[in-house]
């Protein structure tokens, strides 16, 4: 019979793979940004939120805070590197977006200061794994939930425009799968802090997928947009 620790390790490794898939899911979006040399209407907020989330969970998973959580550290370390690359690309091509670069610079600066304060307070005032896990876990949970619901701004845009053009499907899918697998991980060897945020993440991802399914067929394709634009130009010339 497979032990709980072995099962947890296997699920954690699967969670690492899915999480890395989650962190890689914006690649098509940033390939488009690089190709067009513009960030268009994409928002940097989900990526800024994810950077903070990764930093907090890396700290949470360290042996000095929460023992036996190396898989939490590995997945979030990869995520942190990738998110910083995305934000560097966004910053490079955000000249045409109002306050785009300012949002990235100010957001990252605030996050670095905040995490530094959390680390200092935790290490100087709390002297047991239980207390450190509680403090960092609650803070990480709070911002992890913000990361999962940060696409709500995009969901509002989808409903308003009846278009999923700026709602990446693979990001929503991997958000859902990531929430599900880490929920299982937290249940095998009960970890309330990992559990809470990922249950919410699973439901948030499911809501995004449902919204995507509702509005996918209503989204005009680029070819249709170009066709209508050409027709309008021809009409103007004829007039």
C-alpha cells in the first residue's frame, strides 16, 4: 500500500508540472506582444500579483518556516523567474499604454519592500515553525486568492465586450487544474494554508472556463474584423 508521504510526493510532482504549465501559459500572449511590439489592452496586474504570490510561497516553503515543503519552493521559484521575464517584456513594449510601465515599476517595488518586511518580522518575532507557518501561510493565502481572482477584471471586460480576445484560454485552464491538484496535495497531508487558496483557485478557474465557453463563439475573428474594415474603406472610397 502506498504511504501518504509517497502519495503526497507524487501529487506534488504532478502539481509542479501543472504549475509550470500555468506559469508558461502566457507565452502565446507575450509572443503576440513581441510580434506586434505593443501590449495592446493586456493588463500587467495578473503577472504582478503572481510575482508577489511566488515570493511569499517560496518563503513559506523554506525549512525555517514550514518543513517538508520543498516542492512548494521549486514550483514557485520557476514561476518567479518566468513572471519576471514576462514583466520585463511587458515593460519593454508598454510605451503605448497609459501608465503601463509605471504600474509594473511601482508594483514590483512595493512587493519587494512588503516581502522584506514580512521576512524580517517573521524571523525576528516568531521562533517556532508553527507560528511562522501560520503568519506566512495566512499572508500567502490572502495574496494567492488575489492572484486567482485577478482575472476578474478581464472577465468583466469579456462580459462587456462579449469577446474573449483578451482572456487567454490556457491561463484559465491551467489555473483550474493547478487549483485542483494542489487541493489534493494539501488534503493528503493536511495543510490548511495550501488548501484554502487552491480550493478558491479551482472554482475561480472553472468560472473563467465557463465564461470563455459562453462568449467564445460570439468573439469576432481577426479575419472578420479585417474583412469589415476593408469593406468600410471601399465604401468610403466609393462615396
